[in-house]
DNA sequence: GCTCGCTATCGATAGATGTCAATATCGACT
DNA sequence: AGTCGATATTGACATCTATCGATAGCGAGC
C-alpha cells in the first residue's frame, strides 16, 4: 500500500496541483477517491462541521445524534468512516467518546485539488 | 433549490472556512455532498486529471477510454456526472465531444473545505 | 459484582452505484 | 438518402451504502 499519495511532494512544495500536473495513476486515484468518498455524504459533512464549530473542535456522539436527527448507531457509523479516513480522531474520556477535527486531512485534500493560477 | 451554497459569501471573502464557521444546514450539506460525490470515484478522478493535463485542458471520449481501461459507455457515464456537477464542460466539434476543465468548480470545493490558519 | 448509561457492532433491508452489452442518436461524407 | 464512426442512452446485474432495531461491550458508581 502506497505511503500516502504524493504527500511528500505536497509538503515539499514541489508544485501546487497534483491533479493537473500529470494523469493520476490507478492506485493513487483509488486512495484519493477513498478519502474524498468519506466527505461525499451530507450527514458526514454536517457531523464534521458541527465538530469543527464546537468548543475545542471536539464533540461526543451524544452531542451529534440530535442535530443530525439520525439514530445513534448511524451516527457512530459515520463517525467511524470519518475517523478511518483521518478527518477525526477519537479519544475516550469516561463513558464518552470524543471526536476531534484533524485539520491536516482536510488540508491534504484541498491541496490536492487546488489548481495553479490561471493565465 | 438554494442558489449555490454560500458562493456569495466566499466570493465576498466573508471568511475562509464555511465548514468551520457554523454547522452546515441540511440542504447546503446535500448540495455540497452531491458535488463532492462526483469526485469520489477513482475513475472520475483519473478522467479529470487526464483532461486537466491535456493540451488546452480538453479531451474527447476517444482519448479517454483507453487510458482508464473501461468501456466507452462507462466513460461517457462518468463524464456526464462530472459535467453535471460542473467540473467539465462539453462541446461538440464534428463527431467528437470535447470535455474541458471548469476550474471554478474545483476552486469552490477547495475554498469550502479550507480551514482557517491554526494558532 | 451489578446495574446503568454511552458507544460500538451485528443483521437486515431498501436504495444507490459502477459496469457492460446492446442499441439509439448524431454528424460527416459520399 | 445511406453509410460509417463517435458518442449517448437503455437495461440488466452485482456490489456497495445508509439506515434502523437489537444487542454487545465498556466505564463509572453504587
């Protein structure tokens, strides 16, 4: 399994637009698509935005079920997907599971999709 | 149907991170998720990147089937999704359909997902 | 140790999605 | 008009996905 797309390129500032620089390879596309797919659901976007807008950018499951109006298992399911994709981190404190935003993951996506300035 | 997320806010430079500024409403989340979903497939990412890396940032279906290794109907299907989501535009010249990158659509997504500088 | 509350997992189900073969459409050229 | 090549649409199918109810696991406090 590839290290992590072209993170090295990005952090090294090689260029600015991996998507444009050259045709995406099949395996890189697979990895990138997987990360983007985690963002492609309205409920997950709302969960992410609620967490991001929360105090200390963290929230527990109990804070999230009511705002999105879905069952607790469903919310847990979405949080798991977001966590596995790297957008959230999970820490247990007492009985509660707190989810915190992981900004680097979002930055990676935005940098990957960003285009060079047009002429 | 909502105008278009918070494009006005973005272009007015209200802030920088719609996702973080406040919890996303259900209908805005729906629209944004739909646009992101168009990017959440490896084949579509590859098609987009091939078009972007092409001469004049445009390509026809015939240029695209072989690189991605899928049938012509499948490629047409993906191109339709990308076009309807606003990432590509389609113009016919003779028998060929040329697809061109629409950078604004990608910029909208990246701006929407971008976060404010951390402290 | 038991119970209680919070979270995760399981099983089921309806609906969405990616893919192809077959076919239709459309434009160009004779 | 008729044919041919490029693209789009249709129908079918297997797979994936979002959702829920039921249930299991896990900390805390008694």
